[in-house]
C-alpha cells in the first residue's frame, strides 16, 4: 500500500511488526550479501581473530537494530508522505544490513547483543522525539547519525582482520549506503544540529558500542 494511503493505525501496526521482526531476527535481505573478493586459498581465522570479528560485527548489528528503530519512529512521526517514503526506503536498505550482519554473526559463531530490546527502545524514542519536533530536525538527526556511523564503520574496516574478507565486504557496502543516506537527508532540507546535541549523540554512541562489544 503506498505510504500516502495508509492510516495512522496502519503505520502503527507496521512499526510494531518491524520491531518484532528486528528483535526476533526474522528480517530478510532484499539484496544479496556482499561477496568477499575471491582468493586462491583464504587463510582461516584463528580464535582471536574470530572473537574480534564477532565482537565488531555484533556492534554493527546493534547499529542496524538502532537504525531500524530510528527510521521506523521518524516515518511514524512525520506527516509528509514524501518524507515518510524516503525514511521507509532507507529503512529497507538498513534491513539488508541487519540481515547481513546477523548472518555473519552466525558464521563467526557469535551472538547478537543481549541488550537489543533496550537499544531498540532507546533509539525509537529518540527518533520519535526528533520526528515530532520538526521534519528538518528529524532529517538533521539522520545526517548526524549517518556521519557518525560512517566514521564508526571506517574504524571497523581498520580493525577487522585482513583475513576476514567476508566481514570487510559487508562493512564496506554498509558504509557506502550510510554515506548515501546522509546525502539524501541533506538534499531533503536537513537542519544542522546544535553542537551540544552532536556531542551528546557521540557520547551515547560510544557507550552503546563499548557495551555491545561485550554484551
């Protein structure tokens, strides 16, 4: 059903369904998982490398849980059908990221964060507040979030073992998508966030990533 034709109740039901799918791991990617470059004889990961890759991909999976919550809340809050459609398109791409990172966690023998329900609830609340404040502020929040995520993913590309080409391919594609989402939000009229808000967001992201690395 087109976004413009849905009722508030319809959108609330869709948001609840998305939350359940996100937290249960039932999301299915619409794009194939990025493939690692072919190697003649890829070196297997040793236990320490596997643990590091698992921890980093768990953090990335948490980021995608939060992205689902943010975009769902912002789509629910806006009254602009075109902007809602933009948030929903971005959310579908983030669904791919969610499915890819969860798949990679399974391959590495690692688990998702035990605190995913908490991360989702917090991100949804922030997205709802930004969305109800104004569309320009909501878009500004997208820009700042995606820029922070882009830097975070680059840091993971620097830290992932060179032998873990599969994880590196996923993270590289995610980084490309996040860059595009930020640019689209800017083009749609995003407002620049005040410096204290940006600092608070960075502080909250640091707490989340450090916690998710272990839990």
